[in-house]
C-alpha cells in the first residue's frame, strides 16, 4: 500500500530556532515530491523535488530528497511566528497525489 | 487570475439533506480533484477527473458523486448528508507536464467548511 508518513506530528519552537520536518514514503515509481504550507485555508505550494540529492531553497526554507533512503526533509531556519502552519508532503505519480498527514508547526514569540 | 474557485465557503446541512459543492478553474487544467480534510488529518481523495466526461473514485468516495461535463467545472454532490461528512472540502487542479512526465503541483481552491447536524 502506498504510504506517506510525516514526522513529527506536531512541533512547538521559539522564534529564531531551526526546524527539520521529515517525510518518509513507501510509494513506488513516483515522479516528484511536493511540499505545501497550510495556514487554516488552502495549501500553498512550496517546493517540487524530482531529483535525489539536489537541494531547493527559497529564503529561509530549503528541502532535499533522498530517493535511496526514501525520505525528504524540509528545513526552516530562523523561524518566525508567520511560519506557524501545517506542512504537508505529497508524492505525485501519474495523475494522482498521495498526501501525508502533515506536521503542525507552532512558533512562539 | 481566479485560479480554482469553490463555493460556498461555509455550509450547515441537516442530516439527510443534499447539496452540491461547486468548483471551477480557469487554467484549462485537465486534472481536477476533490479532497476532504478532517481535523488533524491529511487530505483524502474523494474523486478525481482526468478530463471532461471522465471521473474516477478516490480513497473515500462513498456518499458522494461527481460529474465533469466541461474542463472548467467539477461539482461534488452529497445526496444524503451524514454527520461523518462534516469536514473541510478542497477542490484542486493540475495538468500533466512533459518535463517530469507527471503532474505539475496541485492548485487548490480556498475550501468549503461543511457541518452536518
């Protein structure tokens, strides 16, 4: 059965901390792994990763995919209260997406 | 650009009532999806469509129906609402890209919060 597991389920940090969110999967033959940020409304797209070992960066956020060990991580450095959200990982295969349950991040001032 | 538009944003239904959640996209995307999201849970696929006239069941289709008569519209129908259908519903769209051989990212509507009492 295809499975996408995110950890931790929830996380509380202080502003300025660095966090690492994990996404492990048991999905075969997927084409890309995506990260989304969801703040009490629609998920917004962050990254799409298609190749193993190549880091993608956007400001304080970065992500990398390891196709050998079957996981991806999302790093957020110097966290801010605006980073508080649920972060979703999804795998894209064919015409479908397989979503994890998300990691809820709370950043305390 | 409107993107993916869902209506209504909120709705309260009584048990046994029926309703249609509307979804339309103006990006000419082939693929459209309906997900539900329960508190603390990820997105579960209800139905999806790869083009006008074609629909398929997802992970949790029971109690729902869809149609895709045009590329733009993908309404979701609840025939006999039950408390278990209380959830937030998201419509999304995407299109196949030759570059990766798979989808682009999914573009989401703003969601419909449905409560069945």
